[in-house]
């Protein structure tokens, strides 16, 4: 019989201690009032909620569990010297889980999920349609034109999608293949905050 310790979880070191984001499908919805987000798993249960601090998104964007306990936060300027990066910080440990590095060109945002210490790329999140992405910025229609992304592993293999939906409020379905070797919790957390970061 194989020893389970011989097969450690490939994404364990990037898990978030305060929440379990092991599902492979999540729904992210924005409130009509202001930048509040609710993330639900495939069963429809709320797992985390985020609320933008007025005028402070560049500094910190906290998420809490459905019980109101601190879960994780997104803070501008991680320990890596990358312009425009954001660190996802585990509220339970105070440690940076991953860094989101934005590659912004021609009105299209692509994001790289990196190890906070080595800078190694763990996954990338790329806009599927550059024309629609540009339209969101050029005509100020970010809330009317849904963005769609693909999630790739470090080797460039497709492992998931972020599908925006036409809605009066931003709504996304985040799917990460169960068999993928990307750090799922970190990638899902990153996907949950992209809308807020891109619309600040």
C-alpha cells in the first residue's frame, strides 16, 4: 500500500488557513450598492464575502468567512518589487499566500499568480477576448460588458475559466479543473478579486 506522505498536495503550501476553497466551481457576485462581493460554492453556500474599504482599495481589500471571521485580504505592494502587484494575505497566519502581478497592455489585463518569496509563476489568468476587454475600458462599460478569462498552469496548460455574465452587477463563474496542479485556493481567491482590482 502506498504511503500517502509520498504524495504531498502540490498546492498545500498555498492553501489559505481560514477557508476551504477546494471546490472546483464558484460563483462570484457583486452587490448593487457598492463593491461588495459574495462567493458561493457549487452547492450555493456562501464561503467568503469581500467589501471594499472606501478609498482604500489600493491599500487593502478584506474578505471574511460567511460567519464574519477574517479570511484573507488583498494588499497592494507585496514583498516582491513588482509595480502594481497585490498580495493575498492569509488572515489566520499573517503570511502572504501568493502575489498577483498585473500585466497591463492595450487596455487588456492579464494576471500572473506568483510565489511571494521566489517570484516563480504558479498560474496565469488571461483575458479571452482582447476586443471586449478594451471595450470595457474605452467606453467605461465595465459593468455592462462581461469579461472572460482563461486560467493556465505554470506550463501554459489550460486549467480553468472565469466567465463573466451580462448583468446589472458584475457576476462571474470561476471554474478550476479538479485535476489541475495550480494552487487552487490561491487562484480562486485571485479570481474573486480581479473584478474589484480592474474597476478601481
